[in-house]
């Protein structure tokens, strides 16, 4: 890799070709965001912003998933460890801010399911192109949590409050074609066309007036960045509040024990 600052990453891989940098989350089997990957995501877009060798970024996941979201067994520890909860959620605003403020255009190549934080990562990108067989959802409520990692910010901007309320309050999944139809993502394509479609889009941007493209992205994201600065810490605080709840502890246990959770509203 051309930049030594990427050498410290253990769960993210980097590849650059023709000024297009591909950033790949690599945390088998489904790129769930445990503490190590979470820490790296809070830094990676700052490092990408400093990379003078790339003009366009592709964000994707290794294997069959884009990202399955939070590492639930790891969350079980966080329910009982206030310091761990604080560490995890203090990094959430950094991920949101650094991704939105990255001036280089970033394409989410959604090669598989994007859930929870995985969905947020994809949707905060400038363009999302997904495989037809991928699904996307923000199921925080299903594990007794508030959508505090940026989901409550970005979903309403993309599909309006009425639809966003439904998907965030229920955690319902959408197929990639359904997500395209309501404007949540840019495009859904056949799995065997995903690489070529994303590469062609990235090359079009890299071959374009990159200074103007960067300035246009900055203009588009100005209001989102202002809202993120105003609300991201509060959203993370609300998620921390629910992370300490009995309902969240029950949801994680139920997932591990492969049974339906029994919520009690506390």
C-alpha cells in the first residue's frame, strides 16, 4: 500500500488502482463491528482524507456481507461494563463526522447484507450500489437499542420521515431492489455485475473534474454535517441509555440462545 498510515489496520484492507482506493472491512465471517473494527472505523476516514494518492473511495465488505452490524456477543459485555459502553459509543460520532466530512466521493459497494451500523456506513456514503440479493435494515429496536450510530440521522434524509419512522421503529428489512425503488440507495444490480458497475462509476468520477466533484460533495453534505455535529453525541447518548436496559440484555441473550426475546419495557 502506498501510504504507511494504513499499516496499523488489522480489520480493514486497502487497495489502490488508478487513484481509486478500495477500503474493505474484513472481520469474518460477516464483518460484524466488534470493538477492534469499531475503533478502526473511527479513524479510517480521517486517514483516507489525508491520502494524496486517491481521488475516489469504494467502501465494501469482504466475503458475503457488507456488514452485519454490531457484534452481539460483544454487546453483551457492554451491557455490564459502563466503561466499555462509553468507549464504544464515544466513537460513533467520530465515524459519522469523518465519513460525512470526507471530501472525496465515496461509493458503497454493498456486496451483501448491511444491517444496523453496517446500513449506516453504507447510507452515509455518497452513492450506494448494491447486489440484488443484498438486504438492508436498521434493526436496533430488535435488540432493545435506539438507533444512535447515525441511522436516526440519515434514514429520514434519504426517504423522508414517514418511511424512516416505519423502518427505524420496526427494524423491517428491505431488499436492494426495494431500497432502490424508494430512493434509499442509488442502484441495485445483479450480483455478477456489481464489480463492473461500481468500478465503472468510480472511474467516471476519477476521470472527472475531481476538484469540482469534491466541492459539490462538500456543498451537498454541509447541512448533514451541521446536523451531525448538533445531534450525533445526543443520539449516541440515547443508545447508551438503552444499552444499559434489561430489554437490551434480554435481546442479546435471546439471540445467543436462539430464542425469541421477551421485552418488558425496562
